């Protein structure tokens, strides 16, 4: 009998982690290891260290993080930087101490400067000022990248990082205020239809442009990057610039996004944009040529993905995180 590779997915109940678990379970050669927050507090150094000593996992996907939209980032900056730093430090260091040689860290496109040249390439990191509304979260994610680079450089570990664009899909957080833009709008437009509301107000001018990727595509990309042999991965990166952008390479305005969601949900009222509210960065488009050169490209269009996500929301709206 072949021994299965034991793979720990940190954050398996989240949107990205659950998608990665679904993908990994398609392989007969993988045994997925998970722990709920109640079973393992990733912010607790002792608990995490003991977990790695006991479980002896072969690989790690670090998808656990405290995440939220512009309101949540503005309201809880201390939690966003502290929680994410603690999770990253504990998991990456304990994996190293336990002899885990392969790890994938999932970051965020917010690591790049607010006014980075578009589309944002990997070498834009640390070249300018971050977007103020989510700077604490971005700094924590940059620290995660540098942790992976440092353990790889000093100890020869194979710790990799992927920087996803804005993600959406099943198992997202659908809170009307503290979530990201797509799940928040899906829920608000749905409730507006149910309540027969004549109008719906969206934060900001609607002019900023954003790129979106369905979470199932993100899971596919993550597993693909981990499947590459180390030589091929290193040929496309460098010791001081080891992260890889993951996205579609296509963006749209928030106005276009809202109008598309309204169409899918069936909202017939008026959409109003509140220009008194902050917009965030004017544009955030990822340069994904490095990943394309490694042989991967996205497959789920925005309209198809939104339709899929709305159908999932309708089936699970009484149990979603809200």
C-alpha cells in the first residue's frame, strides 16, 4: 500500500481553505488534515507547536487569516494586524521546527502600493505607500511572504507564496457590512428584491476597478503551484521575490459589478453610489504573466462565477456566515 501524503489545510472552514480541501480530496494519494478553531487556536504558539509535533504532516496550505472588507479593516485595524501576524508566525515557524519542508502561504493583492503601476507585477512589492484603509492587514501579509522567503533562504525550506486577487464564491462571508464587496452586494441585492425596495445604496463612486477570481480557480492554482518541482518554481521566482500573483488578469468597475449582480439577482430598482464614502485604491489589477508562464490560467468567467455564487447563497442563506 502507498503511504498517503498528509496535508494540513489551515483555515479549512473558510472560503479558500474549503475550496482547497475539496480539490485535494480528489486525489487518492492525499490525506487531508484539518482542525477547527475550537480544536486548534492558530494564534496560540504552544498549541500550534504541539499540533505539528503530534501530527507529523508533510505539507501545509496556510489559508487561515482574519479577513474582511473596507469597513471591517477600518474598524478593527489592531485585530487585523495582530491576528494575522500571530497565525503566520506560529504556523510557519512551527512547521519548520517540526521538519515540514513544503508550505504554501496565501497572501493578498493588497500587499502592493496604492498607486502601483497597473497591472501590478510581483516586483512592485515594497516600492510605495500602501492603501491606508487596509495597511495593517497588508503589512501582516507582507510579513508572511518574508517569513517564507527567510526560512527558504536560511534553512533551505520549500516555502512558497501566492498572492490572490479579490476572491469570491461558496462559503464566503455574506455579512452586509463586514464582508468583501461581492458577497455583501449579493446579500443586499437579494434582500432588496425580497423586500421590494425601490433603491439600493453602494459605498463609493463606483469608479474604482477591481479584479475578481472564483475561489475554485484559486484552489486549482494553489494546488498547481504546490505540484511544481522546486527547480521549476525557482526558475520563475527569486530568493528575494518568491511570491506569485494569482488572478484572471481582467478587471471591471464597481459600478459594472453592481449592475451585473443586480441583473443576476433580479433587482429592478435604482442603484445609487454614495460618493461621500471611501473608494479605496483606484485600481487593483494583477499582472499574472508569471503564473501563465508556469502553465496555469483561470477558467471561470465573472458572470458564470457570480451566478454560481448567488445560487449557492440562495441554497445556504440560512446558514452562511452573516
